[in-house]
């Protein structure tokens, strides 16, 4: 009887599809506007989208321009219990409305202002609700903070995997060692140092990691994007994400004509840095007017796409993946369990093996067998992403009309409504049991939210001759707001 029960439990655990996850994706697909229901659309077919926290620790200790936070953000102290309480409530709602699995960002200020214990507790809360968390940071903290985050007070591993998104650009002022970067190239040693800390953590303590690199783009650094990619692609970042600046947040920091850095111009510079065309229509995350994504890998200094959008055979691979593996929950699944589920799908659909092997052969030929051998078959997956946030002056009226059930006649507002309806990035509001797009959060809700937090969690002014180190109690005020932009 015990053996029978064990086998039944094993059979249930290795079932390829989670019915709750599949139902959540069906709801997500039904919510998408017609324009977003494309053959390459990931939402509703292999995920529900990304999520982010808000109203938890808006304060930052760098002075950055531009930034999406309102002017009150830096008048709020960092408070661990408040952070944990708010995150738990938001995660419960996300779990209820978006299903059992998703990628969620611990964002809303500078995450390293949380103590390592508070930071670790926040990540644990997110994982307990089926979320795979990613911490957003300016990266200006030391290896000691990282080890105290990953290891418990007794020195044993408490977090086996960490995901961080680090924001680096020359418009971030106050970084230790480079108060006002003269150009993007001057930040490369800091980008390298940040990635090196995680390699050391894995080497010394076995903690796995994923790193994303974020960068705000304005006319002032547009022509430096390509060289940054060429210089930094091998540092250890698995994603390079770029955000053309939008007129969001504290209007006092709108120093440039942001819209001169158009999405097409930014993407062209990303392509120049990658050294090839980046087809963002093969796989899509929401509306391509908001998100452009190219999935691929480096072999040596050359980048190659996983799927060639000009090859019908590769598009057939994409369609087969959605058909047979789309409903599987990859996020937060143990590797051995994921492998068992894949085996069950393959056993049921043997044609997937043939499809996969043919794709593998084509991809190897595109790279070149000699190049693969020369680089010892080393393949480094790297994704390129561009997120185009919308300006507050169109988001606010468009959202107000959507709340009333009205469809805008004005073309600009109609486009905004379509993009908001297909938003890839949601934030939870337990007080209203609702989800809102990130642009709405920053354009409409942040100012009032941060003003309320300023009263709830006021900063006690303490004069100090030196800047405090990350991970200590948030009591000393600095001006400026967060330099991390949402993915």
C-alpha cells in the first residue's frame, strides 16, 4: 500500500500541466486585445506576465535623472516590517488573480537599503506565494551585504538562487567612487565588479544566480548603448534591458527632450551593439509598442537568435513549443521535477524529439561547427529587451476612461488604452483587489501613495558626516529617487 501511495504521489507531482496555471493563462489570453493575440505572443500561452511590488521601500540613496518615482519617495524611511506586510498582501492577491507561478520583481526604491535579513525575508515571502523574485538595485553595495543576504546568521545557505537586476547609467549620481560619471564607459568597472561578486558567491558558497542589466536611455547616452553592449556582454549578465526615458515621476528631473530617443532609434543601437538584426516579433511579451524582446545566445563575441524569424521551420518550432510545453510551469520548478515532466510530454508526443533535434542541427550550422569547437561549445544565453514606458499626460486620462468603461476616440489615447490592456507588467492593490499596469502605478498612483507613506513612515533627520553603507537602518535622508526602472 505504501508503494502504491508513493507511486500515485509521484504521478501527480510529475503531471506536465498544472490545471490552475493553465486556467490562469486562459484568462490572460481572453483579456488581451485583438492586436496582441499574435502567433508569437507569450502572454496567455506560456506565462501571465511579470509583476512588481510597490509602496514598500520607495527611498533611494542615489540621485538619478530621469526617474519614475514621485518627489515624495525619498521622504519615506525603509522599514522591514512594513515591507514584509505589504509584500505578503500583494503576493496573496497576485496568487489569487494571476495563478500559482510568475516572475515578480522586488522593486520600488533601492533594495539594498533593506537589511540583509529583511531582504531575505521578503524574497522568502514571494517564493512562498509561487513567485520567482528578482531584486532591483543600483548595485552600489559590497560583497559582505551579498553574503549576509544569501547566508543565514549561522553561515549556512538560506537562499540557493538569487536574481538581481542592476541599473547602471551615467545619469545616476552619488555612486561610490564615481559621483558623477562622465560617460557610460566609465561605469564598466562597476558593472564588472557587480557581476564578479555573484561569481564569487557561487564559487565560495554554491549560490546560483541570474543577473539583468538595466539602463535608461535618453538623447544624452543613446550613442553609447552599442559600445556598452560590446564591452559588457561577457561580464555575466543574462539580460540587457533598456528603457527609453518617459515623462513620469518627479517632473523636476525632466532635463532633456526624452522623445528624441525614439524606440526605433534605441533598438537600432541595441542591434548595433549585438552586431546583428534583432527580430522582436518572433516572441512577444504584450504589446510590441511597449516591449521588444530578442532571445538568443553568444558564442564568443557573436550573438545568435534561438529562433530565426525568417525561417518557417523555426517558427514551427515556436508553435510546437506553445502547443506541447506552453502550459508547463518552468518558473520555480526543481530541475529534476521539470525534467520528469518534460519526459512525460515527450513520451506522449514523440514528434517533439524530431522537431527539437532538427532545430538543434540548424542552429549549430548557423553558428558554425568550427566556431563552436573553438569556443569549447560554450554558449551564453543573453536576452535583449526594451521597455517603453508611456508619458503621464496620456496614461492618466486613458486610464480614467478605462475605469469608466469608455473607449477613447483620440488616437493617442486609444493607443494608450490598447497598450494598457496588453500590459506585461502588473502591480497588485489589495485594498481594492485590483491589478494595475506599471505605467498607471507610476503616472497616477505613486504620488498619492508616496505622500501617504511619508506620513506613515517619516524619516528622522540625522546629520552625519559620512554616507551610510547599504543594508543598515534607513534613518538618514538623501535627495533623489530610485534609479532602477521596471522591466
